[in-house]
């Protein structure tokens, strides 16, 4: 649908507001500046200012506008066997228009919450765009959730409508949704998503979208406590993710692949707002998924220029680095610190630096090593444009006095929101350390970092040392009771398959040679697999004693 046609259609009850709006222009100007200064972080921090529109609908006023002028694909879904499903920006815009019109006809209204349980399939991106266009609040959820999790997320999320893969609908039998949409074939009692394809005409919004209206809800990963529902607005996510765009370093025409699964906030970073704001093509391994052994070949075959994966995935790719040599310009990692041996292996095999970044579900990207900046082992990087960070007795905090646009609206709990956002600082819950030239590193969650004999112990640092042993694939460090120290560091180690077995004594000696006695690991146990969240983070709470 063209911007010209939309300019001729004023929004009901408001002054005419074309989609190529002042908000679009401000957003484009900020994006262009960050792309122009992508290798000049000091200048980017100095010159960047958050756009602050009063009304903004990124799907209507950004995506649809660039779709009318962008000839390249928005999506390339690669199916098993190599079949590629290519969807242009213009086609995705039209499909989401039809879906938005159809959903509104079924009774989905502005401000109502829609839980989306879809895999890596075109319908996922259609649905995200359609919900944004409607002004409905989209709550993406991972497809592997259990029936109990489905009921919990539905009830605690205040969900009213469902969009679910047909094969997963049985998990929602116990919930009472107003509109139920099944994707992937007809299901009795559910509307068939395919019917939306037959809906004629362009979507016309019923009103302009206030930028402060809630647009997205994401549950946190729940590594140390029950997942919380985080709410983001039509400004805090699309505008806020300009910092994430700067971290990733994407440019128009890039071909980007992100391995994060739908249902986690990192998916909306790297598989939605960042590539489409950059006018890049998102390359996706379709719903059947992509194992680490297949990543090098896919990157090379599809001529991917940028890839993002969590540290655990990068570590699993290392044994397969020699199977293909992709021509990457950018490679990024986020979630937890990337082990130095993994970064070194990728650099040696592919000639690209894997850059670390850091953010939270509650924010957009906060810290990162940006394009063209040398990686400093052990350090995440510096604060990204638009964000001011401070350390308060070792606790990493966001300075709220400048009202950073990428900050969440709050949790789905007003009292908790007041406690967290009511002052001039947002406490991230992470313990961090500042280094030379403004570098920052995260030592662990408040709940993970502990005292041993009066000394602060960082699980992240000990885990990084353990991973330098060739027989260690991964490790997690947790505190255990100790008669003399109160608590002591205990390592749970996942051995590297195919390597000679290593003993606990050998690993203790390996760590002792590299850290001070006050923060040493005191005991080791082995496991076939560390417990992880669906997003790949180690669930240390499951290991604690």
C-alpha cells in the first residue's frame, strides 16, 4: 500500500495525519545519524538525541513507508532442504494490513492484549505488524511453553485474544479467550488465520497512536525469580531500539540473521525492530529451527553480512567453524559475557570480531562494543547512544534524569513499577565494574554475586576461567555453605564432548593458577547438561544449594 493513497485518507476524529509524518521524519533523521556515525561512538553519543513523538505507530509510519520504496526482501525464510521463502517489504506490509483489518472485524480492539505463540514463520511477522497497526498489545510467547505456563502467562498477562500455531492449541484448552486464531490449518472453535488472506483493501487506523500507549509485553527470562511481565510502549521499543541498531551496526541492504527464538525480548531486537529499521533483509531458519552445526553453511549460502547469537550458541558453533567461511561484516553476542576462547576461535576461522553487548527486557541495548571498536577481552564495551549509566556501590543503574526513551513503561504491577522507576535511577539488578576509558563489565546478577569470607565473588569471572580449559564446554558457579567462609564457590561443569575426561582436582588447579586464593573455586561437580532457560541463560537458581 503506497504512502500516496494513505495521504488521501484522514484519520477519523483527528486532523489528517499522513504516514510519512513528522514522527517518521524525526525517526529517520535519528536513524540516519547513527548509521552515519556507526564507527564513531564518541560522536554518536554526543550528537544523538532521542526522538520524542507524541504520537507514533512504527508499523504504519515507518514500516509501511519504507515498504513502498524498498525493493529488497524483508524476510528470507530458509526451510529444510534449502527451499527459500522470500517476502518483500511491500508484501509484508500488505499482508499485515489485511490481517489487521480481519482481526479488527473479529473484535480485537486498541489496547487489548494478544498473546502470540508462533515459531519462525511468515505469520509471526505479519501478526506483530498487524497488532501494532491496530494498537493492540502484543505478548509474544515461546512455542515450547507447557500447558501450565500457557495458563499462567494468559492469566497474569491479562490476555484477551490468542494467535497460536494449530498444533499447539490444546495447551490453551483451559483458558477463556475472546478471539482465538489458529495458524497452520483449521481447528474447531478457532478462527483460521488463512481467512485473513482473503480480506480486501488497505488498513485504515481508527485513530492516531499515542506514543506512550503500551505496544509490547514480554515476560522476563526468570533466571533467579518468577518471570515478570515487562511493558513497552510505541516509543520505548521502536524508538528505544535505535540504541540496539547502533550496537548491531546494520545498514540498508544488509542481510542479518539472529538465532534468538520468538517469545523472548531479544527476538524483537534482532529479528524485528533492528533489521527493519535499518532496511535490511532478515534471514531466518524457518520454524523447524537451525542447529549450530548448520549455521556456518547457512551464513555462507545466503550471503549473510551480520549475525547475532547468545554465548552458549556461539560456543556450540566453534567445533563447526571450519565447515564454511561466511563473509560477515558484523558478528554480535548478548545475554552473558562471551568467553574469550570462543571469540578467539571465531576471529581465527572467519576473520570477524564477535562484539559483546548488554541490555535487558526492561530496556533496549545499554552497553556494547560498537562497529570498528577493538574488542577488549573481559569487557562488554561502553554505554550506547542515548543511555547514561552509573555504578552505585557496584550496582549497575540507569540514570533516569534524562528520561531515556528505551526505558520500559513498567511492569504489569503498579506498585512494583513505582518502586523500580519512582526515583532518578533504575537499578538493573546486575553488579558491574568500570574500567579504563569508560569500559564496563557485568559481574553477575545481584542474586548471583556473593561474599565468601568477606570477599565478593563473581560467578561470571570464575566461569570464564573454567571455560578456558579445553575439556570444559560450559560451567556455572554457585555458592554453597562453607564452615569457615560462610559460603564458597562451587562449580557445575558441562564437559566438552570428545575430549579426554578431566578430574575435579585438575579443574581446581586450573582455576587456582589464574585467580586469587580469596575467590577460588572450592569444589566441582559434573553434569551432562546445565539447566537453561529457553533463551539460553543458565538457571543458577536450579543449581543453588
